[in-house]
C-alpha cells in the first residue's frame, strides 16, 4: 500500500480507533516510562457478539453472514499487532497468535 500510494502521489493514513483510547495512551506512557518493566508479552481480549447481540446498533449487516464476515478474525489480529507496534514505539511483535471461540 505504501509503495502504491507513493507511486501514485496519494496520501495514505492508517488510523486505528483503539489508538485514541485514553486507556491505551496510559498504557503507552507506562511502557515509555519503564514503569512496568520490559514488555515481553501482550494479551488482548476483544471481539464482538455480532449484529444480533448488539441489536444491530453500529454493526454492519454483513456481520450477520458467516460467509461475508470470515475475515473479521484476521482483521482483528492485524489491528492488534499494529496496536502493539504503536505501544512499543515501532518495535514489531515477534509472533501473533489468535484464538477464536467459533
């Protein structure tokens, strides 16, 4: 994406909404200050119950279709790996593992 954007003169921005959470900024500050020691492992528990469990509020219709939502676990994994990279000031995780319940 970066190469294509550069070649075509298009501005590219990655904006992960979790980056703006106050709790994430507090965690990053603790990491930067060394207040919690060396970060060796990050565990993220997240996900959603789908469209039915949320009453459809703010959830796109395609999320109800198992065939169409098949990439959502991968998307969440990529977003969290990116978040950890941001928390660690550009240091990429060595491994990323995802466990699903369905």
